[in-house]
C-alpha cells in the first residue's frame, strides 16, 4: 500500500522485481481517481520512499529485497 498525501493506494507488484521508484510512479499515476488531472502533473515525481514511516528506501532498491506483502510505504513527491 502506498501513501500519497491523504490517500492510500494499493499497488500490486507481482514478483517485485521492479525498483522502488517504479512503485512511486505507479502510486502517483493512480492518485487522481476521478481522472480530472494526471497525478504526475499535480504531484511531480517520487523523491523519497519510506517504509512504515521510519526507514528510507533507496529509489533503486529492488522491491522484493526491501518490502514484503502488504507493507505500507509513504511516497514523497517533487511537487509536494
């Protein structure tokens, strides 16, 4: 689950072979539920991802190496 601003966005990662930055991009893209604006236009790009509000993950970390199923991450973005 990815936390972006005030929303919690479920992101299915399959085997988790993607980098953490991918998770941020997907969460940002899905941020706008009504489709009025593309998430990246409002939020920018992912700049930081933290696990459970404590541990910062590297944007190039591989998801399956640093996260487990149902972990929550907080995504910080370039446009806040």
